[in-house]
C-alpha cells in the first residue's frame, strides 16, 4: 500500500458510532480497513493514535470560483479539511458567458471574487471552465476538488439581459438549452440568487421550466431564495412548491431565518420542511455556524434600482432625486435587496473595499463611519457605493443563535461556508466553518454528536451530489480524507483576525496525497473538477 494509517478512530460519515482501525490507501483510493489482526503495512505508515479519520469535508456553498485559479495554496479551505467545494453559487458565476456577459459578471461580483484582472478567462462554456479547473496551475490541478452549479442569473443575463421583464418563449428556450448544455458538460445542478439581479427578475414559471431541465439530467436546484427576512417562510414554501412541481431535488442555500422578524422562528421553517419531506419531497439544506451574514453593499438596493446592470445603478445613484427614492425604499419601505426589512445601518459593517483608498471604512458599520463624518448613514453609503464602483463587501449582523442551532440539528442539514475570501476583513466563516462546527458546536456545546457532525459535513452532502465514491470512509472510495484531534480542533478565525487558520487538523489528503501534512500546506495540487455522474 502507498500509505497505512494506523490506530486511528474512524468516523465514517454515516453518523454511526466510531471505531478504531488501520486504513490503507493505494493509488488514491481506500483499499483496506482493518479493525482486527496485525497492523497494516505500507510504503509509508502514519501513527494516528488519538486522531479521528473522517471523509474530507464538502463545502456545499463556496465562492472560490476564481480563488481556485488564483491561489495554488488555498489554505483557507484546505487547512479546514475541505476536500471538495461546490461553486457557481447564488445564481452568478463565470460560465456560461459570452464576451459581453463575462465583462458584466466580473463587474457585478467584484465584491465576491475581485475583478479578475489576474485571471486569463480562457473559457466561455461550463465544460471549458471545468477543463480549466482540471488544468489548474501548469497542468497540475488545483488545491481541492470543485463541483459546479449552473448560475441561473448568468444564464438569464445571456438570454434576456438585465431587464426586469418576463422572458419571451424564444428566450426561455435559449435558457433551457444553456442549462441542458451545462448539465451535459458536468454541472451538478443549478443555483439562483433571487435577491440578486438579474436572476431575481425570473418568475416561478420560468424557474420551474429550468428546474425541469436540471431534473432531467439528474441535478438539483440550489436557490438563494427571495427573502431571508420579511416573508422568509413564504419564500421557503415557494421554493418547495416550485421544485415539487418540476420534479427537481431542492437544496436550500444558507438556510437561515434572519432579522428581528424571525427571531426564534426556526421551528416554523423546520415544520414546513418536515411536512414536505413526509409527503415525498427531496430536500436538503446548508448553513454556516455563525449569526452574521456576508454579501455586497450594492445587494442591499431595491431591485428596480439595479435593473440594467452596474452602469445603470451608478447612474441612478448619481441622480439626487433617484437616489432619494432609493434611500426611502431602503430605510422606510424595506427593499427586496434587504429581504423586505428596512435597513438598519448599525448592522451593516464594511468588510472589504475594491479601492484601497477607501480602507478607512473597513471594520466599521456604515452608521459609525457616518458619525465620524458628521453626515447621515445614507450619504455615507451612497458615496461609498459610487467611489468603490459597487465593489464593497459587508458583514450583516442580523442572525439569531437559537435559529442557527435549531437548523443545524435537522437530519437534512449539511455544512456550507458561504465564504467570500476577498476583502480586508472577510467573514471568519471563510476560514473557520468546518472546525467551528467540530470544536464549538459538537465538542463544546453538544448540539451535535461528533459522529452526527461529521455526517453533516461529509456523507450527506456527497449523497446530495450523487457522488458514489466520496463522502464515506469505505473500501473502494476515493481517499479524500481529514485527520483531526477531537480534543483540540477549533477555528482560528475570528471577526478580529478572520484569516487565522484552524488548529487541531494536522493532515488532509486529496486523492490519497497530503495537501496538509503536520499542519502545513504542501505543494500538492491534487484537486480536479468533479463532474456530475448519472
């Protein structure tokens, strides 16, 4: 064998009780699990006494679409034990595109991924993007594996543009074809960002038609739905109804219940899901184990102010009368971009800016910066939007701990970081989600047993992705594995120091090769695109 891991506590990803064994790896696969008899031998042995061996963690909601091509190290995820990321999230990503929409998308999600000036963008289709991930750095691949969701907003941008209107029959047919092509080329499903333009302009009939195509190709639908604030339960119910009509599996992205209107209401969401599951619906969800959210400042605007794309937004912000309408909608009415809730500027903390000259805003709420400048919060926010060309990212402090804990206990729950890696002060979830689940919520709080927690992060997401040989410690499965110390594993990242790496995760393997060894990143690039299987 290439590697024999000896005397290790195996938590296999099923949720069942752990056991001690030796585990052998050959040619990137688990070839033997021996619980009794003489120790396994191999060309290399690793004494793992006191450690847990688990399947590599699967990040069901990642924003590493360009980071995987920008940074061969990618310790933000590799050091957490993540061996597979699901990207193409929230309805906006970089394939499929043409020259026009690529430029528009790069501009629209600069706050998520940077403007991409350091990326070659040699692809246009989903298949070409996946091929580019396979090639990685000089043909050697990428840090961890990646699966891709077709972004519905990008598809709509290609077929319809940025207009707030129904698609014509011809445009809908074009979108169907784009989704079918992406699925044939290896995507695992389709995502939406239904509080982000232009995807949010799609009505249910359009989304249902596209979900039928996804279902025909064995994929799932992953919506960031229309509200996590006012009307959140109705928005969840809308997605359940829509996907059941389409016959499409549903995976609810960052399934939170935020803002004051939803404090303590997670049981109502879980009852809604339990009723649907009991009647035969195929539903899963992901969350991150933190209360604040993270997005872009421009995402807070009402959808009518975003129609037409980034240049149209900037033109509206430059016009005093229109800017006043935007302010009224955000502060008094409750914009759909802010989930129907009037914005509270003391909850909006600037986490990153595209222009370094604006760094003084980072780490302060909009209200704090406004106070320092002696002006209203809207004046500050408007100026920042314009000066940073819509590139600012935010932390939004609107979550509730009791909701976070209740939702993570649910049997269909999985883990997703929703990690935005850009910005001077990113959300610590980008660097800490998976060890935070293990250290804080399993070991310290006992919200989940360690076996249950590992299953939420491995076997369950692999089942949703229909990956027959990942997500479990089983003979014949791929050796995407993590070894961690159950007594010390913890997130190092905090809101004050968000890029601090975790502790207690000494070894991580992708395809049987060490990407983290003795707590340090190696130069191994074993990650590849993981394509949909039938």
